[in-house]
C-alpha cells in the first residue's frame, strides 16, 4: 500500500501583467524579457528552521515501478516527510512575501511566473505555465532547509555525487555535492492554474576556471495542502498516457533528477497550492593527477 502522497492514474497527459514584482527587466531584440531579480532584506530569526525538525524526517523512494511507470525504475526520486511544520510553512510564505520589491504600495507580491528561454531571458507562456511567483535569493535559508532535509537517514549519501556531463571531453573528476541553489522560486497556484508537462533543465555556473557548479536534482518544498484539490506533481510516461501523482503535503519535500523525468504541475481544482522550488548544486572536483593519468 502506497502512502497517500502517491496516486497512479492513466491519462493523456492569464494575466494583465507579466512582470514579477521583484524583477527588473528590459525587452531584448528577440522580444524576450531580460531579467534581474532583486529582493528586500528580510530579518530571519536565528531560531527559524534551526535545530531538529519538530518530528523525525523520513525518506521514501518514489515507487515508479509499482505505480505504472516502470521505465523510470532507475531514475532517482524521493519524498521527505516532516521537513517543516505547518507553522514553519506559513512563516516561510510570509518571509517570501516580505522579500518581494513592490512597484507601488498595495501591489501584490505575487506576479505571473515566466518561462526561462535562455540565461537571463524569460517570456510569458500562460498556456504552458500559469501560476504566480516570487523569486528570492538567500543562501542562509536554503542552507537551513538542507540541514533539515539531511536529517533523513541516508539522504546525504544518496546525493553525494551526480552524473552531470563533464566540463570538457578531457576532464577527469567527480561532481560532488556543494549546497542548495540560493535561488528560491516560491509558487502560488489558485483554481485553474497549472504547469504543463516538461523535464527540468540543468543550470551551470562557472565563476572562474577553478569553480564550476551544476545542478542535477530538483527540490520541491510543499508549503500547503489544507483545502487543496488537485495540484499534484504528476510524473508521466514518455508518451504521456500513464502517470503517477505525488500529492502536496505541507512540510514535505520532493527531490528528483532533472533528466528523463517528464512531469507537470497538475491543475488546481480547489484551494491554494504554495510550493518552493530550488536545486541541488554540485561542484566539479578534478581527479588527483596521478589518478587521472592511470
């Protein structure tokens, strides 16, 4: 018997403003928006998300084979329960809203989510992605979040390394866990909102020749579930005819690999769905010279 988080099914798998409140943008020659997200300073209490979770954090592999998606059996995905309490979820949403830079008093901190089309370029695609978003960069909070996640027995060993592409054909070494990406995307879905089927893309950062970072796993933190109908993270077969749902549970986390896993944010029928998405970042470490020469 599966947890209430999981459900297997068969299926065929707008806004007046497109400029998020905390985004400074200009139009590129291609018609896309050049984006640069800014945030207000938010005072985070020293006690927020520090120390042990209110309840033991548990880890469960996503049961692709048992849920009708055997082609994903070797794909990596896990759910973590009890990472945040419900009160901590509400506090985190409030901090995110406080971080948003408003164009004028009384504006909502939530604005339509855009779609990334290239580094630094985004575009509105309401038929493909229909939700509201706040973007907030803060390493402090994602580090605390990861400390909570890491209380799940065995998780750190499972994600210690990643099979990202090598920086170059001649590179020899290993992608090793570094941290969560500081960029948090808080998402708000109301009735009728969705994010259509896709695979997540990796992000690579090369600050200098000695520091190369790349993402491999997506991390979703679910922040609400009360009164929510619909809104599952739905993994689907490559042909889109079979799917399994991971249903939002406040305070739980879903981690899954970027490549090969088709998924969508299913339509919300009733209620509000709040989530936060970020990624696990890996740092390339060259093999010792003696090892590389062997």
